[in-house]
């Protein structure tokens, strides 16, 4: 490739990440980073009902990559939590999107579990997640709630919020790119940097 020429468009598998006002930038960042380490720069697309910028939980401004209607067919879904999750979970377009893709590998962290819960895709599942959401999660018709734990039930991985979002991302990465590639990404994330 010559300097100044555009790179080829990304043609690999796409992991969709619904975003919303008040999303946790920590959980979102972990999910995006793992997928990009596995699949490359275009491996994730953030999606929302609008391309208008949103403000994350920490005050950062982010613009979703695509609208739901413009999203190429994803191969998996990652759902970060954040203080805006309860409001986002009531969005009928988001619920319809998650329902339509319920058969795809999925990882949800923290309060992000409210989104598939409201979409009806947790029914009959064993879920983990934050201890403070246990009663709410029972209301979604789940088979069991293992509070404060990371739980994998088939193609679904649910975790508490914060750094355990890494487990959800690794679950999806393993399903899409294989265990070796996913573990190599984790090792790259965990290698301490040498002091200068």
C-alpha cells in the first residue's frame, strides 16, 4: 500500500454494540478493545437509533457508528452497562433489535443485562450479573440468578459490571475468532508495560 491511499474496507465479522446515553465507557472500551485485538479495526460497530452524539457515564462524548437500520448483519452482540441502561432498556427499537438477534452469541455486563431482559431474551437462562440487580433479573423469567458472578449459559455470557466485562468480551471473541485468538488478545491486554 502506498502512503496516502485508503485501506481496504473491513470485510470480516462484525460485533454490534448498542450504545446509549450514560453507557459505561470502561465496559464499552473493554469490549471494543478485545474485539479489535481479535478481528481488526472494523470488528465492532456501535449502534443506536440515531447518529447523534451521546454522553457516556463519565462525561465523554461519543458518536455511534451506525443506525440499527444501516447495521450490516452482525455475528454477535456485546451489551455494556452504565447508569443509562434502565432508560435505554425501554427503547422499543433497541428491544426489537435484541429480539431479532437473540440467536447470536451475546455478552452483557452490569446493568447492561437490563437491555436483553426487557427484550425478553433472558427467559429460561441462567444469568450472572450485579448483586444489586438480582431481584430485577428474576422478573425477566430467568431460570437462575448467580449474583455477583460471571455465568455462561450456551451462547450467552453475563457478568457483573466494570472489569468483568472482559469475560463477556472474551466469550464473544472465542465464539467468533476462536479460543486461541481470544486468549492472545487477553495476554496482550494483561502484559505490563515496561517503565521508561
